[in-house]
C-alpha cells in the first residue's frame, strides 16, 4: 500500500469526526434565517483547507455567500486540477420526518450500508463529498505525493443556483486557470457497480402565480360563477403533460439530443431493477414518458415536475374560501441540446397561452442551468475510471445522471476546462429529503480514489 | 313611531358600541389556539342576553364549544320564536391583507356604505347579525311590546360545521320547542332591493391526500420516472370538471332539482349586473357552467371548488423536490334534492376511481350540510317579507342564496319547525375574507325589522 493510502487508513476515524463537526453547521443558503450559519461554514472550510496544507486560503467575497479558495502550486509547469464543491445545503423541512436532527449527525447501519452511514443534511450533498477532496489532499501533502498543482473553490450558493459564481469565475479567470475540474457532487450507480457520471441534465425553474378575483371570496356566495385560481392552476398544470407523459409546451423537444439505439442499448446494460427501484421508494408502479425505460426517463429525457404548490386555506379544519391567488414552483430538467434560456422562454409563453382569459398569470424564473456531457474517450474520463477501478476493485462504467450541476457548463465556458464528475453517493442517499445520509464505505472509497485520479491524470 | 322603534333610535350608538366590544373577541372556532377566546365570547353573549331581559340564561356545555341559551316566556299559550345565531368566526388569515386588525373593529365609510360600515372579522358573519336580535329583544322588553315567547340559541361551532348542535337539539327538544326559527346569517340582494332568503345550498367538504413515493425525492434523480403527487393531484382536480364547467363525478346531478323555465325567469328578474359584479371582485371575465346566468350558477346549481392546496416546497427560493404527498381541501355546494351524504360518497368513489394506480389516495370528509328551501306562500316567509318592507319602505323579493346554513335542515328534522332566513348583510361584505365588514344601515335596518317580524308573525 502506498504511503498516501496508508495515511488515509490510519486517519479514517479522525476524517469522519471532522466531517461530523462540519455537518453540525446549518448552512442553508435558501433561507435568510441561516445567514450566519452559512458564513460560519465558510470559515470552517477555510480552516480545513489551511490545515490540510493549502496556501493562499481566502474567503472570497461575492454579492452573495463567499467562495472559499485555497491552492498548492508545486510547479507551474505541471498541470492544475481545480476541485469544486459547495458547503451550502438544502433546507431541512419537513423537519418532522427526520429520525434524528438534520444538523445532529448520527452514524447508523442500514441494509444498504452495513458499515454505517452518516445521517445529516449535507452529508452526501455536498459536504461529505467535497470534504473527501480536502482529506485526500491532506493525505497527499503529508506523504509528499501530490503529483501536480491543485486549486480549490468551495462555494456557498449551489443550492440557490450558484448565482454569484459566474461573476466570481470571470473576475478570477487567471487565478483559477486549470486543466481540469474535479467535482464530487453526483452518485455512482451502486456500490457493486461504480460509475463515472458522463452526463447531467440542465434545469429551468419557475415560480408561477395565478390570480382570479382580487380578494378571497366565500365559496358559497361566489362558487360556480368565478374562476377559482386553484382549480385553474390545477387545470393548467394538468395541461403541461399529454396522455403519453410527454411535455406539451410548444417546441419543448425541438433541440433534444436523439440518442442512438446503440447508445440506448449500452445505457440500459446498467442493471435496471424495477422491483427494487419501486420498493426503495414505496411505489406500486412507476410512470413516465411512454417508450422509455426508467433509466432513460431519468437521464436522456427532459422532464417537468411541480416542486411546490400552495393557495387558499391550508390550516386545520375547513374554510370555505375561494382564494384570490394560487402559486406553484415548477421545474424542468433539460437534456443536450436544450438551453435553459430557451426553455424558460418557451414555458413562459405556453403557460400564458393556456391561461383562461379571466385570470392573470405571472411567471418568474428562478435559476437555470445547462445540460452537460463528457465523452468517454477523453483523458479526463479515463483517469477517473481507472482511479475508481483501482479503489473499488471493479469495472467502472460511464453513467448519465438526471440531476443538474449547472456550473459544469459555466466552467467550460469561462475557464475552458472540462469537468470530471466523480461523485461517490448513492441514488438512495435521500439528498434534498429528510434523513439524507452518506455511506461510510462511499466516503472512504472516495478519499482513496482521489489520489489515484491525480496519479493517472498526470501520468497521461 | 312606536315605543319600540323610538327606543331603538335613541340607543343606536350604544348598540354599536356594544357590538364593537363583542367583535374584539377573536372567537375562531377552527383554530385550537383561540380556544379561550371562543369561551370568553360565549360568556359575553350570555351577559348580553341576561342584560337584555332574558331568563334562564345558560352556557350549555356540549362536546365542543358551548351553546348560549336564554328565553322569555310571556305566555305558554302564545307562539314561540327561536332565534338562532353563532358567536364563532372564521379564521382571519391572510392577515397581511387586512387594512385594520381583524379584531380591532373600525367604522369607515365606503362607496356602498355612505353611512359607514364596521370592519372586523365576524361583523357580518355572524356577530353583527345575531346581535341585532339581542338588541331588538331588549327594545321589545324595555317597551313591553314582546308579543310572544322567544328563545335564543347562539352556538360557537357554526364555522366548523355545527358539530355538536344536532346532539344539543336532540337532548333539549322540549326546552327548544318552538313554532318558527328566525336566523340572520344571510344577505339581502342589495340595499335598494331587499330580499328574504328562500333557498340555501348544501355543503360537502372533503380533504384529500395523494401519496406518491414514500419520501421526498430529488427531482433531478427521480423526475420523469415516478408519479409526482402534486402533478397527479392537479390532474385529478382538473378531471373534476368538464369543458362545459359541469362536474364530472358519476351521478353528481342525479338528484338536482330541475327549476322550471318560469321560475328561472322570475329569479333572473333580480338585476344581475355583470359589469358591476366583475368590477367588485376585479375580474375581467366570469366563468361557470354553460347555459346558466351568474345568479343561477350561485344559487340553483351545485358547484365544486378547491378551497386550499398544498404540497412540496413552498418557502423562499427554489428546492428541487418531488414531495411524497400533496393535499387539497375540496368542497361542493349542493342544491335540492342532493344530500351531503350522497355527494360525499359519490365524490370519494370518483376521486379514488380517477387516481392512477401508482399513487395512494385518502379522502376524509370534513363537515356537510343539506340544501334548504322555504316556499314563499308560507306564513313564516310572509311575516319576514312584510316586516322588512315596513323597515326598508321597499318591496321585498324572495331570493335563493349560494351559501350554506346546514343547520336549517337539522332544525326542521329535530324541532319540526321551519327556519326564516332574514339576513341583512350584503354580498360584498367580504365574509370569510380579509376586511369583512357590515353596513351600519344594514345593522340598524335589521334591528328595526325584527320587532315588526314578531308583530306580523303573531298577528297571523
């Protein structure tokens, strides 16, 4: 075993203890109430980078939450790997569904994680994952085995659309110059079948408001004669899909990549166990666009989901009201070669078109992001594949994921470098949900894989 | 002017001041947080009854909130009028839309109320209206002009479906024996065209829950492959109406009274000013069941409205979640000869039928109530009509309202007496909405009309 790997084995428990401390910080970027926690988290990340051996550690101000920077330049002639991660987390609600506090990390064994998993908001997304890089870096530094330059940017706004990141990248192009970007913010197919993510879906996220009468009305006196904004919103949402599960927005599929039959066959080699899939989320049946497998529906096909809806009386008991307004948050996952701008515009147009004349409709785009693909014949992909194969002792396959990391296309555009999505989570980690967790096996396999990536990448 | 009417004129300001005090009590029966306020309100009502001259005043315990009772039996041989009202009020939210505090009554002039209107939750529904009876009773007592026996029952659960009232009536049949029930909890067509309500719609109120996956999921990783309960609920709600605005529930119209063309023509004589109607609620267009006028849609036709909907992420910002569950409160207004039991059953069956196999659906009935009709050739109706004609100095027409007072059919069943719905509010009073108000003109016309009702009713 190399010195680096030995160092990792010897310090496993400490790595975990340190992660647990980091997970106690409620760095929820979407909710202004947690402002100070997010800032505290940035401080903690900076300290970890410095302790691991990074130079020039800096908490870089942005218009929003800061980006934490650190680097180790061992030789300007050598390649540079830029590690990206995010220290902010999703809101934790609904709190009542957590078995332990979202910010009181607990290690528990589960069926899928016989070695234990750490339960906490952000454990898999993304604190537990970016922290692997900090610890792998520490291991390489302590054992003098870092084979090239490294830079870190750990941001605090990923869960709110990385709103300040583009500006930060533009302003710091020089400082961030690199040959490849390494990101662990995705998942592998399973612990038995590790994968490197080669595709991500883009995102277009909208908030819609439907206004009927200019005040809440009594449903007895007015019911039947006025447009009820909740009923209208429901009908409009229903019109966003057809009977085949296809999205009805005009021109929505215009730019969708047509994946060849061969590629689809290759993709479906990944064991798609519908029974296990259904069981894992308690469903008796799955549904989606006609003509595609579950794997395809969540990777190469665009989708539309309502992420939140509200309006009228939602308290205890019964109130016979026709509300003035109803609201929904609606997001679409995009695939190559759709763009978020294009889809945001098409959605807005269509949503306004299908609104009855008697209501007013307001569509407000939240954040968006472009879809991303990394071809499997690139040296970036090959280095990741080999690194993980060495750590897992198994063949590693390419995998297209349904999630979005909008910044991958930003990196390509501004820094001119490809991103390698070497995530180690599992689909079942419940990220963005109550009881989010991250397997200790995955955490450690990640830390082991990272130094191998540096090795293979610089050898090429 | 009679002594009674003089007394009323001389005490107008005090009557209003007393009502203002009563409106300060936040007697919201739907919300357990206001438990003590509801009880305090019962106390206040009891004191008012006693002060006005009632005997046997009692705060009668029930399984829920108490019923306040009082009576004046001047001669057991004479007829007895039972006055019903309710001292509980609707929840006040959304609070931010109130121009003054819902429990901080203010008198303000408006276009429709040049003499002023009192703004507060419960001002029209129903504190301001039952209080007219207390004050009219006081006036008759002080001037020795009460021509028959009177009993009061003022309940505290009307806004939550009068859940304890049937039991109370059953247990106190003797005590409550009467010849007619007099209720002011409805509105007149306008101050220019006073009306007596001769019909009410019934109510069936349901809460529905749609469960998809057994936990919240990340919409990127799962979107497109699983049933999203919000999308499913929206589609199910959309299926509750057809393109003609008709309700699609199997057998929904089976027992609907077919109103004759003559009666419809008579009914539509009430000036239905669509422009003013639209303007009053800020709508550019109205909509409803094809083939019916606005007046008909809100009186002789049954309707279905979503009164509340919620699910997923509804906080600030964006969260890419597919929630496990979505919820809605859905109510239907019924017309003769539908029954709430029948409709509750038909709704439940249909809602379960249209649910996709991949989701679980739960339907929980809240409260219901039967539709009601009072024929205009009865002496009860005639006494009310004449009383109001004398007070308003105008012809009074019969009017069918869209609202529900489920207890009218209870009274008929248990006490064997007809209810006279002699309400004095206006459609525009914003009951159940922010800025509920009640015109002072209406309040005083009500107090003046009531002694006339007693006079005409006992003369017959």
